[in-house]
C-alpha cells in the first residue's frame, strides 16, 4: 500500500494511476537533463503521471523547463525505481496544482505496478 503523506484513506488517484499505467504499460514523468525531483514536507519525490496532459499541467504550474516524457513499465521497474530506492526518492503519484502527490515507496510502487499489470493482462487475455 502507498505511504501516503497524510493519514487519509487510500487516494483514488493512486488506483487510477495503476490501472492506466498497466493498460498502457507505462506512465509519464518530467525530464530535462534528468528526471525532475521535487521536495514536499522534506521528502524528495519524482512526480509521475498517468497522462501526458497531467504531467504537462503540473509542470506548467511549478514553472519548470522539464517536459513530459513516457516511461515504460520495464524501464521503470528495472532502472528508475531501483535508482529511487538507492537515493531515498519516493514516487509522487499524480500531483495536481491543487493536490499534493500520493507518496509511494519505490518498492511498493514496483509491486503495485506488477500486480496491476497482471490484473490487466488477465482481463485482456483471460487466465491461463
């Protein structure tokens, strides 16, 4: 489960993100000579989004030169998430100009993405 920055019920934005990331086998981050890292309440996070438009909107709201770039699930799980884990970076899922991100540990994100992908594949191809 995600380690949400406030002690509220699980945020629907995280479930929606997982579903769309599994369906499209990827998600979006903001990139310009490296992935954008941001800090909230003393915690460094990499903002990630289920759509290019959401990434672009949030990037514009914080006035960054970073641009939306797709991240495949394979690249995320094999390269990006391990780097976050090593450097103490959380995933900041679906921040908006009005809402803080859903903060998720790299390990939880990886496990949840794999679980969502298995569910999506079972729906599409049926159980074998």
